[in-house]
C-alpha cells in the first residue's frame, strides 16, 4: 500500500510540474506544441502507472485466492482471523481486512522488520508465536511450505489464562533459624524474638499473604502466583529486614522460606513445601527456596554462612539410625567423590573402622576415581598399615562384592555424578549419605538416610561426632585419627575458616585418639612443582572488578588442590572479596575453584553454572567446556549475582 501511494504521489507531482511548464510556455510564446506533446506523453504514462498499480493489486488478490479455498476469506472476516502473505524476499505483499480494521499497514515492509517476534516462526524453529497488536494478543501460525501467516485473536483466552495463573495457589513454610538455641532459661530472648516476628507479620500483611503459626519457630503460608511475582520483584527483602532487626537486638537469627507452586494438588504442594524447607535448612538457612512443579528449585538469599547447630540429640539420633543400618546389612561399601582429598579419605577410614567394630565387612573404593596428589602421597607413605587395617578396592571389585543387602555409604559428597562409585550407586538399594556441603535440590540417588550438615567444617568433623556413639574400643587407631585431623586441617585452612565450637571439639577428640598435629603439618609439605604451579596461578590473576580476582589458565594441567590453595592465598589480598581460579585438571576436564570472604557468596555464583559448595568455598568440574567458555559463563554468573546484590540493597 505504501509503495502504491509513493508511486501515485510521484506521478501526480510530475503531471503538475509539466502543467505549470505548459502554461508558462503559452504566456511566454515558447514552443507550446512541444510542451503540449511532452505533457500528453506524461499523461499517458500516468494512466499507465495507475493501470499497473491496479493490476498489481488484482494480482495480489489473485495470489491470495489461488492459495485459499473458496469461502475462506469470508470465514476469516467472521472469525476475525487475519492473513498475511509475503514473498520469497520476506516482503509483505498482502494483509487481510482485519489489519485495516486495526489501522495496521505494513505492505512493502519485511516481515521481521514489522514484527521481530515472527523470526523463529518463519525459520521453522517454533510452530506458533504470540504477538501483541494494538493491545490485543494474537496467536500466529504459518501454513506449511507457504509464505502465509494466520493471525488468530486470543485476547480473551489469554486474559482468562493469565487470570487463572495469577490466582493459582502457592503454599509455603517459614522457619526461624536457630530459634531454639536463642531461647535461654530466663526468657529474655523470647521478648526480642517476638519483635522480629512482628517484622515478618507486617511484611506478610503488606503483600496480602495469609499465615498461620504452627509452632514458635514455624509459620504456614498461603498466597497466589500474583503475590509471589510481587515477592520476586521485591527480592524477598523480608530476609534483610529480619537480619537488620536481629542485629539491632544483638541476636543471631535468620529465616528460611520454602514455597511450592505449579500444581493443582494441594497435598502435593504441601509435601513439596515441607521438603523444600528441609532443603533450605540443610543448606544452612537464611534463604528462600522455590520450586515450580516440573522445574528445578530456585534460590534467593543465602547471603550468610550456615550457623553452627550443636544439637547432641540430633547427633545421637542419627548415630542410632546409622548403627541400625550397619547391623542389618550383609556388608558395607564406602565410596568417596572423584579425586578424593584428605577429608574424604579420613571420613572413609573412620566409617570403615566403625563398620568393622560391628563385625561387618567394610570396603572402601579407593583404587578408582583418583586421589588428590598430596593425599595420594600420604596414602602411599602409610600404604602397608592401611592395607592391613582396611579393604581398599576398585569399582569393579565393589560391583563383584555387592548384593541386595549391601549398604553403600557416600562420604563427603551427595551426588552420584561426583562419586567414584557411580556404577555401584545405580544398582544400590540401600544408600546412606554423610556430607557437609550445601545440598542440591534433587538427589540422583534414593537414600534411606541423609545426614548433611552445611554448618560443619568437614566430613571428618561429622564423623568425629559419631565416635562416642558408634566406635567400639580400639577400632580407630592413630593412622585414621591423623587422616581425619589432616582432612579438617586442610578444609578449614589451618582452622581459620568455617570453624566453630564443634570443630575444635572434634579436633580435641581426634587428639585423644592419637592424632599428631606436628605430624599432620609435616604431611602437608609440598614438592617444588606444587609451589611453582601455585605461583603461576597467582601471577596470571587479574582484577576483574573491585574486590574480585580471576585467574584463567588456558595452558597446562594443574592439580585441583593447588588450584584451591592458590585461591586461598589470593584471598588474603587486602580489599579482595572473592577469588575464582579456572584451569585444566585433566586434558579433557576443566575446574573452577571459588573462594570468598563472608561478604560474597561464591556458592550462589557457582550454582548459576551448575556448580556448588559452600558460601565461602565452592567450585565445579566440567568436561563439556574449555577454560575460556567457562570463564565467559562465570562472568555472566558474577554479573547476575552483583545485580542481585545491588537490587537487594536498594530495596532494603
């Protein structure tokens, strides 16, 4: 249409100009006949242009009619369905009357230039798209093997569906973390915690969330999708409000919130919300965990380190459950994570000693999956004693030993894809997990018991707490105690990070069992190559943004422990909040080691790229991406985290 208009205007202007020339020629006694002749020729051309334009429009209509069955156009008008036809150059040649009613004229334009959202539909990557035209919603489909698009008005259905989605139930729970530990005998903190609860109640009233107190430290929440979307926009600032009030009252109190959505089954939502609350608390609390049915869990918050929970009752109850599992098993096979470190080996040796104390066969998968370099040298040093006291086997030997009554224990990890016993875990019917890393939402095994304490410094610390309840006399010797002490020493960076009363209680218990701190320090002595690699990593680091160091090494293969140690070393730099080291640990495998201080959550950054860990120590391993590809993903994750930090701070 625009093309026709332009041609008509140009032709008209030429005719007017020639008419003026003809008149001027007459009055000036110029060659009027010549001017009249030119004018007549131009008039003929003008008529020809008009004829061609009309013919072009008729051809366009014929083009439509050739492709549509008889009566279809009339049906389109009645049902308010629009038709758009474009040519091989993606130029729009025809738009049905519906578009004229909407005062839309895109004839002569390219389809995608008019509506970018139609690109994927034209390419064939999707079978339909929804576009907005004059505040109405239209579903657009393409006729197979033809340059024809059909627009169907779905505004009413779209509005009804959106209204239905906004009114869908979201169920949840809120828990006050460490609430029981705060209540002292004289009840002083009871009044203070009530002030914090008032902050929560006011926040919920502001957003229209219905809540019910189930017990002193737990609320049941009912809201809908519309309210949930408002909470997401607000970035759940209730968590910061609680921490701010707790700081004013000099209390160490945070909250955990679990929300389940996307299901019509109320019972299913309730069960999912309870599981999510357990997940949030297992990960250390101070966070919101949300899951929509059929999708992965999302995390909000988690900006503080997991608080230490010194419940001896919980330890004793879990110890009793572990004892029952061991006693009822034919044998026990213990698996660690790939490239086992000192904490993993120490925990495995301790568990093996516990199992043998109950007169059961215990096997440790230590000859498959790799052992970290420093730990391997220590194991080689004490290989004779270890072989005498424990059964160290390969994964193939483990599979041969397995029967349906075998108990498989995962130590220092909780995901099968990280395990040196992956094939065994696929068959295992009875699995026990003992770990200190922040839990992922979905376990890829079906364990009979899960004991994950994110507040613990190490897996050896957790096992040391079980010793009074599970260890038989003389079952654990000085070698095992030294391995466990070494594991704690490394995981806490010389007892400088992630330590609490429980950590030093566990270390004291290991000292009583024969652990020698001087010996453990000497076991950490490093070869020259390790020191050289660490220096190279530090030398290649760059200051990405204020407080963030990144070292990405494309060449060479580095020991995983060395990568972590280099990160710890760089973190000592003044003003540095977090450190990220990216390097190859095998020819076909790249790792990221992330370390931070308490004001930066590297675990949240790593989870954005399918990693995990703790707030101040996290990482990932990948065989799919190169160093540069992982670096690009890391930078995107960091930017997303920093943006969330800024928005949370501004909302607070």
